[in-house]
C-alpha cells in the first residue's frame, strides 16, 4: 500500500485559477494587449513564489480595473488612473475593504509594469492603500478554555480530540493543519514541535505545543499506519482527512450545543493568537503564526486581548494584578501512578486508568468509603485472614 497523501490544495485553488483564466480569456472588456500584460504579470508572480490563491485575487481585480480603464494599461495616464480610483470609491455596494483591495492591486501591478518591481511610478504613487477594516472580536466571541472543555466532551475519538487541541493551541491555518504528515510531529522533553511546511518556501515553521501534547500522543499511538510519510490526520477508512471532513466535524460540534458561536478553523486561529498576544513579543508571534515580518496582524491581536491595557489601568490605581502563568490551567496532568502526561480535561489516566483529576479522586474515595461501609464484620475478617495466609505462603 502506498503512502496516504495529505489532500494538498484543500480549497481547490488550482481549479479556481484555471477558471479565472478562462473567464479572463472570454472577457471582451479586456483588450488583447491587457490580457497579455496580465499573463506576464502572473508568470512573474509565480516566479516570486506567489501562490494560486493570490493569483486568483489578482486576476479578478485586474479584470475589473481593465474594464473601468477602457484603454491599454501601458497607455494610461495619471488622470486616467484617477478616474478609475474615483469610480472604485463611488461604488455604493462595495465594502470598504473591497475598494481598498482594488487600490492595492492597482499600485502593485503598476509597480511591476513601470517601476521594475521596486518603485511606484507617478501614475499610482499618490494612491492611498490605508484604511483596512478589521473587525475586532470580543472575548465572548472567541473560543475560551471553558469552551474547549465543552467541545472536547462532544468528540468521538482520539483523532477528533487531537485535532481540536492542535487547532486551539497551535492556531494553524486549515491548509497547514490538513497537510501535516506524521514526520512533521517531533516529541521532546518539553512537549512537541509541529514543523509546518510553508508554501513557496524550502523551510518549515516550528510550532511549539504543550497543552495539546497528551491528546496528540494518544492519537499517534492509534494512528492506522504510523508511517512517517503518511498524512497525520487519517480517517477510519485510511483516507487523508480533507477540508470537507474538517468542516463537517466542526459543524457537528457547533450543533451539539456546546457553544453558542459559529465554530470554524479561522476562529480557532484568532482565539490562539489573542490568547498568546500578551505573552509573546511581536517578532515571535509573526514566526509562530506564519505571518511576514511586515505584517500588522500581531498588533490586531494585541489590541483584541486588551490584557496589557487592563493591567496598566489597574496599576495606576494601585491594584497590581497577581502574577500568574496564563497557561498553568492548561498544563498536562501527570499521573502519580505511572507518570503519563494526560490532557487537562482528562479525569482518568489514559494508560493505567487511575484518577488524575480532583473530581475523579473524590469519586474514587467516595467509592472506597461506600465499599467499606457495605462490608460486614465477617467479610472484613475473611479478607484479613486471606491476606495473612498469602503472606505466610510467600515465606
């Protein structure tokens, strides 16, 4: 049997790209000269490592811009470009971000065409690309630790538990999560590192996991093949877990009533980023979540967490918050009997089945008390006699 390959292009961007090319070719509003320039631009973006998703984005916007311009790109003047931007800004049914995206593509395209990819030519240098709207989620809209515990109660197997934990702690994108192989998970004394392959790059991005390690380890022990080259997430039919399966899994959890919010992979990523924002330096956050060093995303999540602001205000009034490790509540629980690390939501050790949570320990004590109270004097004497005879037999 061959290797179980991950699904690869989970969003089917290759097909979307081919369809976008077909629509561009048929578009009568785009001149033959402009089509050729767009094709040349796409070729160079591919050389630069730009993926299909971004190329589809460029095709859609350049088609629209060419239709507004009504002349060849290389013959457009600054005044022509101003009229196009004016038309974009006056579109009443377009969101603010849609208008901004068209301005961004326009500048990027002319920088390539007339600025050799280095400088913005006069035709577009004046265009502002600021004003990107980011909807800031409130803490109640994110997936909290309590939410995670409720979701875990509704999982059906070790694979579902592990996926949920890795999504929640690691904040991986859906494509990154589903394209992992067994070999990408490396356990060490501190927990585990997931090496996320990065599209268009030769290296891999290390993502440190701690809280998710027991669930991930438990799943890998039951992995259908355990072969290093196989997909990490494999279904019961030994097929690689795909985007449709992941979506269906999250939808089932959402409908279980465990949460009152819409559950999706990007929400888990936002929750992870918001949770660690007060504790990681900006450069570290960019590496951990796979953002470019020029990305403004860390600032968004630092704003969303609000923790630093809250702490400073409390300090101003002399109410210094008690220092504590934010992840202590999520630290895996070590079994006192066999030493196995268990997920924080586990009540019983996955290896020896001894109690690891306070609740389970209380249940065990109550059960023992109930057992002792039910024994008669004769039964106790019989047990003592039996143990005495066993000791004599050994000597």
